[in-house]
C-alpha cells in the first residue's frame, strides 16, 4: 500500500443527476490538527475537475504534492506552506490535566450517542426489502467507521477537532466549504474503570417473540450481560406483554447471578405488547434505587409495535423523556423487522443512548457486551457544542447527529453525556463483520455569502467559531474551549484544486468516500420509491466503481463492507426487473439546491 494513495472516480461519460447530487453533497471534508505549524501540515490540493472526468471514463482524486502556492488562483496565498489555522481559546487554562487515568499515548474517539444502528438497513436488504430513508441515519452509518482524528492535545479530557475542506463542487464549480467536527480524548478506553451500574432490563415477551429465534437472541444476550456485570452492580428484570411484571426487583448482581440466569432461561413469549407499562416500570425500578454515584440506565427490548395499553408514540416519548430528565438513561434494542423503528430511535435519542438492532447471533454478543462495557462509561457530562458561522458564511446542511439543531446564531449540539468509542483501528471488527463503536463524525456545510470581491480586498476569512463546554465526571467544574477555523484566502475564492490542510490525507479521503456512500444509499432509496429504479442502477454503478478504485489501494475493511452493501442494494433493485436506461440521465444546471 502506498503512502500517498489516490482515488480514481470514473465519470463514465455523463454522470447521472443523482450521482452528481451525492458527490456534491460529499465534497471532501479534511482534517486539521488545530495547532498549525510545520511543513507536514501544509494544505493539500484536490483537483475537483479531475474527479468529474473529461468524458473518457477516468478521473483522479489526487492527494496533491503539498507544495505551497504563489498567490495564483490555485495556490495558497502567501506561499509559505502555512495551513489553515485553528486557534484555541482554552478558558480552562493552559495544560490542564485531562484525567488522572489518562494514557498519554491514547487517541480515543468519542461517541456522541443517539445513533440508529445501521444493522437494521442491512437486515432489510437481506430480506429483500428496500429501506426507506427514515429507516437509517448518517450517525448510525458513520458510527460503523473507524475515523482516526488528530492527536487530542488540547490539554483536557475532551478535545474538539474542527477540520476544514474547501472545494468547488463537481458539476458547476460552486463553492463547498465543509467542516468535519469530531471529539476525541487522551484517555484510553477502559471499561474496568466505569462507575457501578444500576440497570433495569425491560424485555418484550409478547407472542411474536417466538418467531425467527428472537427470544433465543434475548436469552443469549441477557446471559452475556449478567456475566459481564460486576459484583457491585445492581440489576432488575421486567417483562411486558399484555401487562408489565417485575420478575426480579433491583438487587445486587453478585448475590443473584444463578437466579438471574434461571429467570432469563425461563422467559416464554405470549400475549400482546404493552410497551408503555413495561418501560415505565423499568424507570420506576431505577429511580427507586437511584444513586448519583452510579450509572442509572434502562435497556428496552422490543420486536413489535405497541398494541395494548397506551400506544401513541408521542405519549410514550413524553413519559420516557420525563424520566430521562430525572437522570435515568435509556438504550433501545430492536429485534426482527416489525418493531417501531422511529419510536425506538427517538426514545434512545431522548434517553442519551443508542438504538441497536440484533440482526444475527453475532450482533447479540457485540451489542450486549459493548453496550455494557463502553456505553456506561461517560467521559464527560452536559456537553454543549455551539457553531457560529463567520460573517462571510451561511450555515448549510449538517450530517452525523440526529441531535444537531439549528439556532439563531448557527447550530448546536447538546448531549447529556458522551462516551468513549471502543474501536481502535480499521481492522477492529468481529468475525461476523460487526463494526459498531467507531465513534462519531459531524459533517457541516457552510456556504460563502459572496461569489466575488465586494471591494473589501479580504485575503482571509474566519469560517466558523466553535464553542464547546462540558462537565467532568465527579465534578461541578465546567471546562470551556473555543476553536476558530480560518481560511487563508478570501472567502469567495475556490482554489482550482481544492483546499485541504491535514497531517494525514487518509483521514480526508475516507471521510469523503464515507459520506459519498451514505448519500448514495439515501438517493438510491429515494429513487427506488419514486419509480426511478433504473436511474438508481446507473448511479450505483458509478458510485461502486469509484469506491472500488479507492479501496483497491487503501484496502480499508470498513469500505470493503460498504462496497458489499452497495452491491447488495444494487442487486435488490435489479431484482425488480429493472434495466439500465437507454438514455442519459439529464443534469440540472445547479444540481445542489443548497448552493442557491
């Protein structure tokens, strides 16, 4: 494998409309280490025109040579090799210790939480069902990718990495300015250091749990969970069908492991699905034994829609959210393909947890061991991230967290707690292909307000100011940090070959490809359900070819799994008797509406 890989994206003549859209939406966020300084951080050019191709079917995604410019349109302003700067205003003080247990060599990605497990998408495809856009989200997809970040050298237990890329879009050259926001920590992920846990497991035992081995998955998973809990932990078991029942009140695990295993092995499905009563009973068990020195959490398992009792999604969400406000977190686990995906995902988002899906026996081990080991180890509480665009930029679309919201000043992400991700490398996957736990990525688009010099003769611009704050575990101290992201050219300039600043271009390339694939899946779903399946085949052929070219040299296991998923989606669409269109799919003058 070469040190300076290239990505060849094949245009195959005229790109179809949807491929144009997905490529433009995924315009290649890069990374920056936040400290500037040195030739290794020299910005790198990306030849946007070569990606689109010149009609011969071949184009190159060049990593560039890192040479500094001479002030022309494709250069870098002052020509001295400086990268786009990210200045920190660390209001918590310089060099503050991150944590007594920090590992100076660690670079651990942090998971935002709130992601829908992307395994549900894979299961639907395997069952011959084309997922709808509402069945999956960017956060879940990104969380299945190990995306290394620059060193966490901010001096705190949580470091914000703001990484800038500026590129002309691939069809008409309109400016695309992207920020990739990530969090990481100098603390090594160590589940042995988690606080004691008070956990209520709420299990659906309605009659449908007999189908497809779902109750066996639950029994297997709960036994793994019981074995993985520590002696100081507490556990309660609640079942629900027509009504909820506490079959084991909250008590010490160490004194009751045999009893708990026997209860789990005796679970038998029958009746309907009273999810409201089961979930509320779980919350009550935790609150009755609430201890601020513990992690207090509920895990809800379900394979279907609420059918008895209170069944309205909004009422269930309101009830759950009230308990979350009292300090009890929630993780949801879906089984089969008939459960209420939207409800389970929303409940997890409100409850500071993830929504998981058990697609096979291998997922049982991954979900129940990793959820317990890592998602109960908070690295920080009350994390608040505020992004304010610079005066010369407007905020566009953000990908990567369902909890991101637009504000009058720009955008914000508020998280009750954040957790260390457990994947440490690209190759850190299970034998069954499970790759949950990669961490989080938030990709934010900003658009310059001006297309040409307004007479101000600006030579640089502040793209965004990002303020981040969090509370350290076991403390009322709030740590604050401010990161400024600057572009060392006038904001209306779009370098001919693009602008990136990074100590490691592989981060840029993987993020670019990862976002292309996600948006491609979105577009394939939308096209399929708009009776444009034939055009979707053309789009997927182009995307698959581009990703194959990338991964021939990189050999990233995450991208290899993505390629197989793309091929499976294409085969599913083709199985509907569709063929490639015999005409070119027309291109819009401006296929990226957010540029308008």
